[in-house]
C-alpha cells in the first residue's frame, strides 16, 4: 500500500490484521527490513488492523527536501487517511515525537501510546553530536554515522556488533541521512506542544532502561493533559513483544 504526503512524498505502508485502525511509528534507524516492533505487530493483528510504514527517506518511502519536523506530521496524516480516516497511534523512541506532534496538530487520533520518548523538554540541543553526525553523513560514511548515532544514544556494544552483521545492514546504512531528522524531532519538542495534546496518552518505559530514558518517560507523561505513565519489566530501550502487545491492547481497547 502507498500513502501520499502533503508535499507529494510517497509513503510505503503495510497492513496486518483486521479491526480498529492502529498505526505504529518506527524509531530511528528502522524500516520494513528491520522493524523492532515486528513481533508485537503479529501479536496485535488479532485485534487491530495494524498499519506500519517506512518513515520518509527510509526503505520504500520517498523523500522531499528540505526536511522539517512538520513533514512527518503530514506523513502520518496520510497514513491515517489511508487507514480509514481515524486511528490509534503508537510511537517508539523518535516515533513517539512524531505521534505527539501529530496529536498536538489535531489529527484524528483516538488514543496514543508511546515507548520511551528520547527527549527531555527544555534540555539544550547537543550541537556537537549533531555536527559530528552531519559530518559523517555528508562525508559519505553512512556506516560510521549509524555506529556513531547508536553509540551516542547508549545502544549496548553487543547490539551494535549484531547490527553490523545483520542482513538488513545495507538498508540501515541507506537511511543514515534520516538520523538527522530524528535528531531534529527530539530537539524541537516543547512544553507548549505537549500541552496541546488532548488525546489520552500512555507513556511506557522499560525498567531495564537507563536513568535518562526512564526519567524522560515520566517527564513527558507529567506534561500531557491526559497522560499516564507506566514502567514495565524489559530490556534497555525495549519491551518483550508479548508485554508490549498486552499493554497496547489494554490501552487501546
């Protein structure tokens, strides 16, 4: 399936299951060939029509310069329209920032669930990190950019080694320029934007994540007019597929 964003960018969408529409928004570095929530999608398909999509510049989706965070809101709007005009939305990591921006913009979203939004409102942007990432990408070292990004955000070394040998590595390196999009999304979240989100929002974090990610989840939930926070047993920056599916099913039903 394909949606078309407001600027004409084609967005590749897949649908699994039947039921109320649920749109899943990927984290940084993900696409249809390497989707961390693929197992949860399978578990959710018995209760929902689950729509997953390659965010712009990733996988089979197109891209249109220049990038602005608002373009990702337009992309999600197009996916929701394709899904039937109204949906629940789940966003993981930088995908959480996309979901929050869309809800604040008034898109037809019934309920929102987030896993570990990777930002703290009011925290200064890490200009040195962004500059180094941009230098690697513009210099053509996409593999180095992927590794640098993952190391900087705290991905365990063994996961980074596993990703280097993963069959989808070429696809991950191809989307390296979009890591700058994720950086821009996270650094431009504001208290005013969160205050404009009136849909009910569940903010999850894994008990196995670091202090920053756990604290960020609590902070985001506290700033939302209808926010709820839950900590769930899990690994660093992630939950078991069954645990995530159970949380989402309970929340969206």
